[in-house]
C-alpha cells in the first residue's frame, strides 16, 4: 500500500512540474554525455600515446657536404666511413637500443619526394643535400636523452632528433582539449544540480499541504522525502539513458558510419565499442545518484525534516 502511494505521488509530482522535469532531463543528459565523452577522450589520448610512443624512433642525422658552412659540428666536411662505423658500433653497444636502421642520402631523397611531392620546394632539393641517417628504435622511448648525450657534438653527426617532441605537441593539444571538456563538464553538472534543487523545492512547495498532513499523522521523514527523491532519480535516470544513447550514437555515426573517421584517419586507432559500453554503467550510476543526492539536500533544508 505504501509503495503504491509513493508511486502515485511520484506520478503526481512529475505531471505537476512537467516542464521543469523536462529541463532536468535535458540538462542531466547533456552533462552526462559530456562526462562520458571526456572520459572516452582521455582514454583515447592514453591509447594513442601507448601506440605512437612505442613506434617512436630517434634519428641521428650525419653531416653532408652542404653542412660545412651552416653547422659548426660539420666544419670538417661530410661524415666519413670510419665515423659511420664508430657511430654504429656505439649504438649497438647500448643496452637500450633495440634496432638500428640505416638510410642513405638517396633513400632519404626518395622518401622526401614521396612525402612532399606537392610542395614547391620538392623540385629544388637534390640528393646530395639530403643527409644519411641512422634511425634507432629504443626499448624504452623515454630514454632518448641517453642517445642524445652520446651523439650531440659527435664527429660526423649533424643533429639528433626525437620524434617524441613532435608527438608531444599533438598530445599536449589533445590533453588541453580534454581538460577544457572537464571544466565545461563541472560547470554543466553544477547547473544541473541547481536546477534539480530548484525543481524539488517547487514540487515540495506545491505539495506543502500534503506534506503538512503527513507530518501531523506521524509520517517519518524518510516517508515524506521519498516521493521527491524518487522523482529526481527518475528524471536523472531518463537523462542518463539519453546520454548513453548520445555516446553510442556518437561512436556509431562518427567512427563507423556517417563521418567514418576510422577510414579517413587510418593512423588513429579509435576506441572500440567495449570502451564505450564500459563507460555507460558509470553514466547511469551518476545519473541516478546525483539527482537523488541533490533532492535530499534540498528537502533537508526546505522541509526541515
């Protein structure tokens, strides 16, 4: 009988405040969709870091004839065979080096032409301007500084380049965007909480006569509060369900179909469905707990029970 009464009160409350309940549902849906999106974006960045940093190579560029005037370390001219042999021997002696690849000036020129064939500068570059280099794959890419300290200033070495520096700028940008998403998320959750509190207070005010009668007949605080808390939790659950649908739809239409980002950006391994589905229980949990907690706080201060 009590359960039936509580359910009937929930229905009455939802009907009386239909527009505000709709506003709560929409605000919760947008907030939680943004929350799920921020969590997935953070996972995506971490996944990309693990994938790309594992493929990072250190490149040791050697002096060519044209570097003598522009690079102090190459003042003695192009790298010699003895210097190349010494560099290779030193590399292979390092325990952090997994593999060494040699690229001749001709091979470097070919790769340059393939990569920058649409650039107007491509036609002005000649093979003798390209640098021989050793591409070094490290067992731990974070230990680039060891290789740099060994070969910066070494005879015959023009420079030592680490691809992590290029990737670091990209990941810094992505991390910055994720942090902005978290800030917007905090703002949206605050707005949703305030809206829920106001909705519960309006609902309690519109039913102040009923709650007053319930107090007079000895109803417990929990019994009086329960319909309002359940209304907020129900609205939050509906909003969380919409947020889950938005996350699933975003994954489907942006990655697999519609925009087909997976086909357009093959270099990026996007998160699978398991990662998206794994976030949904958390979204649903927050969608129920957050409105219920906001309603409880509002009722404790408004009804003073």
